[in-house]
């Protein structure tokens, strides 16, 4: 896993992406996998209502983490527009 993170970090560095954005993207990916895994475990146990709550919590956490990235993208769009 660390080799993949190192490769992604070097690619981001070459592309001029700030390291904080790559960290955030990796956290978002981890949250998505963990939430999906937890929801599937609950579904296998017959608890689909808890599974949907886990998925909702994961989506909320992802949106909260994505706010700085969305803000920087909107700033970039505003700078590009005349």
C-alpha cells in the first residue's frame, strides 16, 4: 500500500497538486471502502436499515472532507472565467 501511495504522491508532485489534496483524496477513498464494507456486513446479517445508515454516514463524512477541494475548484473556475 505504501508503494502505491508513494507513486501517487510523486505523480501529484509532478502535476503540481498540493499534498494536502492527495491526503484528502486518500482519506475519502478509505472512508468509502470502510463504509461499503461495514454496510455489506450489516446486509449479510440481515440488518439493511443499519447498512443504509452506515452508507449515509460515509457519504456525509466524504462531503465534509471534500469541502476544501470543492472550494479550490470553484476558485479556479472563477479565476478562469472572464
